C-alpha cells in the first residue's frame, strides 16, 4: 500500500505509480511489447497495393496499417481489459479503493490515475511499437502518410475503448472484476461477429443502414469502405450504394469518440457520486 | 529502488523484449520465388531494359549482370516501357528510341527514379529492397562502339521484414536495454540474497 503525502499532485502521482506497479508487473509489459513487435511484422501485408490496380498511396498506407492491427489490437484489448477489470475489480473487492477514498484526493482523480495507468500507458507501447515497425518496414509508405496511419489507429481503437468503458461500468456496478472481464471479451467478439454480418448484408443486398449505424461504434468499417471505393482491382468489388467521403470518415470517427467520452463520463459520475463501498 | 531508476530499468527490459522480438523476426528465413536468367546482345550505343517487377518492402530482388565489355547498369523505379514512353513524348522520332543519348537525357531529367547505378562494369551484383510498393526495371546501356554480350539474372526473395535493418535494430536495442536494466537486475539479486538469508520475501 503506498504512503500518501500531502502536496500538489503528489497523491495523484503516488496512486498512479501504485497502479502502474500493479498493472505492469514484470514481465507483463515486456511480454506484450514482445508480442506487439512480432505481430507488427508477421501480420503486415501489402494486399491493397498489389491487389488493387490504381490504388492511391493513401489506400496503400491504410491497407498496410490495418493489415497489422488485427493481432496486436487483440493483444492490446486483452491488456486493457485485464487492467480495468482485474486491476480495478480486485481493488474494489479487496477494499483498496475504500482506503484510497480516505486519501486527500478527489474521487475522480483516483479513477483518472487508475485509467491513465490501465489504458493511457497501455496505449503508448501499442502505438509506438506499431508505428515504428511500420516505419522500419516501409518508410516511404508511412512517412508521407502519417496522418492516414494515425487515423487508422484512431478508427480501430474506438471500438476497444467503447468495450473498455462498458467493462469499467460493469466492474463498478458489480464491484468485481472477473465477470466484467468475461463480459468485455464476449462483447468484443460479439461486435466482431455483428460487423461480419452487417458487412455481408451491405455487400449482398446494398442495404447499408446497419453498416452506417455500426460505423458509429467501429469507424474502421466506414474507413475500410472509403478506401475500397478508392481502389479498383480483382480483389475489390465495386462499392454500390454508399460511397462515404473522407469527411464522413472523420465525422463518424469523431462520433464514435463522443460515445467513448460519454461512456467514460458515466463511469466517472458513478465512481464519484454513486459508488458506495 | 528510486522510482526514476525503476522507470529507466523497465524501459531497459522493454527494449530487451523488443530487441528479442526483432532478433526473432530477423532470423525468419526468406523464401526465394525462383530465378530468371536472360542472355542477349546489346548493339553499340544502345540500351536495353531487362527485368521488370513490382516489388513490396517485404520482397528483395537480387540482380546480377555479366557482360563481354564494360556496360552501364541502372536500376530504375519505373515500368519497363516508361523510358521509351518518356523519350517518344519528348522527341519527334516515334520509332524505338533506344539510343544511349536518349537514355542519358531521360535519366538527367528524372534522376530521382534511379535506385542504383553502376557505370562501366563487366560484372554487376546488387540486392535491392524497396521502401514502398514500386515498379523496378533493370536497364543495361552499352555506351561503347562495339556490341555487348550480356547475361543477366534476377531472383526475388519474400521476407517478413528487411532482415538486415531489423537485425541492426536488435543489435542496438538489446545491449542498450541490458545496460538500462542493470539497476533492476542488481536490485533483484540483492532482494534474492536478503530473502535467502532471512527466509522471508522482500517486497519490490
């Protein structure tokens, strides 16, 4: 248990350091960084560049970035769900949060310290290692299109963050982590299955309503559709019906992060005002 | 242990982990997808494009050229027909413009497309790894006044990542990481010694 001292920012930093120590015990962080680095190179591919005749250089950068996000993103989801559900859940179960409430720090700062450690610090190696790996692999693809690379990260990260915020709410409501973790993983896979179904419906029936709604949760869908309209070739069927523009991609991405913020604010409100231990 | 020292040490252990991952990637062998060999004659004062390929950064191309007389070899990031197209657009002559003067004129105007070149060589051997998806054409130019008999070969290897680049990064990150992690290893060792003496577990 950390000793909390009075002073500007000190309790927050002490809690943050304590959370870091809990969330990233040796060798958890090292193992995840190892998997990010291996996954980045193993799963990277240039299918859009070769399969799509006349693919724009933006589309190639998007294709390369999204190709390597599958496995590392799943690893990242496991890490942050473990941190939020198990880290916070165990602290709630064991009464550690109750002890934190007696410290000279507002409740929302306690949750901020926990989330900064669980999600914020988890994001740093994820984005850092993957972007560096992309740069090592194809500097002339990534360098001039860093904006597209970062946008692809943003569109792919919003869904895991929505799942994380749901897991946070469940963990706070149930005051235990295991169920939150299980529900989080189930939600993540359920969303993946729903995405598959919605994309199939959009492809076969040209009914894109489901795709448009789901794009608010997973803007990677609208980004994929946008770049598929930019690419023609044997592996890319012509997109009929809904051809989103780049502005649409940005609007949907902003919309999904608005949902993320709302859900996290709900978590904060519950933690600050309603959580009784 | 001081928090800053702990942070530095953890950065060190992370660097070692990344370095080991890079080392593993660099050890994955590349797969060769076949070798093409070509033998032809290049007339005096003319040039001849030889191999044309579309490569990704996950591929490398090894090119060899041997010639009976000294020739200029260029590896250009363009399609096979690009030099001819450019020359025919910029000249009134609409025939096959394979004169070396035209090639020099073309290369002088679009010098950024030259990935590698070697002048007046009898034997050329080069491994090319692109940094983006690119068209690659080998162009052999015979600036002499006699005919050249040329043998060229091309082999393409598929790889997970540019092995030499990744290995270099691993060679740097592992030792740097180990140095940064020394305080953590020392602390771990001291805690082990203390716990074995007292028989209790010393918290980190």
